[in-house]
């Protein structure tokens, strides 16, 4: 896991964690705004972007690495953690392990129910998709599904060429098999849970479960939006929401 840092290190630290198949650049506009008044850290999850050659192992492993960074560089606690999709799952795992690691947390589109059949389908499916992701036409389809803005496509496509087969299957398995731990109820963080109104039923169900599991939480449903669409496409609305929450 690589870490990009922006702004003054003496200011409160906010960590923004990107979604699966993306990298820090997907939150660049958001980072630019917040780095004027905060120390912003943008990790690059193993298997993604500039860290594409490092195999992604699991959500647990990624949580370990981010906690180690916070302990070594932030005194064991940060002002806020914010993440999208698999990045939000990693943050959810961190909140489950360390109740006082952050004052605020933003969890956007986190899946916390395992998807049936994920383990059986992942290996044969990745063999087919691994070849396809190198095709630009297929990459454009994937980018549309992920709500990647058109101006970010070339970076998305370039990064997709770096992912390894092992990372691809491990990301699929980790994302589809993640289970929320009941111990998350002990978190001392104030938590904002975001889900798009147009997301799959299991994503809305996940958001409701997170909200019910975390006493000090607020559930925000992004009207007429799909998976990750709030932060990726409507970043100004996302920034306004986060600022009000903080």
C-alpha cells in the first residue's frame, strides 16, 4: 500500500480511500478541496494504480497496513476516515478493530453481506475477465458501471493494465465475502453511511445494517444515484455533505 500526502501535516488528518478498480486520482478534486484546510492522506490500495504490481491479498491485510500507517505517522488516531466501496469495507474493518482510531468516518457504498456463489465463480470468471480488461472497449463498459467520469477514463484504463490476475481474484473474493463484525458497535467514531438510491438491494440492505449496528451513525441516501456516484460524479455535493457532517 502506497500513501500520497497533501497539505500541512500539522493540521488534522483526513484519509480518503478509493474504490475497487480505481486509485487516489478518483478523489483528486475532493482531496484538493480538503487539503487546503487539512492534512490529507490518499492511500493506494495494493493491486491498484501505481501499486498495481503489489498483489492485493485481502480486506484484512489492507486494514492492517492502514492501521500501521496511522500508528507510525498519525499518533494512532486521525480526524476522519472516508472510503468508497472496497475502500469503505476496509474502513469498516478498521472501525471494528480499533474503536478510537478516528473521530469521524464516512462509509460510502460498503457491502457487508456475503454474495452467494462468489467463491465458486471468482476463479473461472477472472480468467475470462483478465483478458477482457486489457481491451479498451470492455474497459469503457466497466468504467460506466463504476460511474467513472469520462475525463478520468484514460487514467482508469492505464491503471487497469497493471492489475495482476491474483489481485483481480482476491479483490473479487474479499469484496463478495466480507462480513460485518458485531464488535463495530463499540466504535467511538461518529459515522456517516452513504448509499445511492439506485444501488442494488443488497447495498441498501448493507447500509441499513451498518446504520443499525453503529449507535452514533447517520444514514444518507443519495437520490437518483448509483454505486459511488456521489463522490465520483457529484463531488461538490459530496464535499458539502462531508463538511456539514464534520
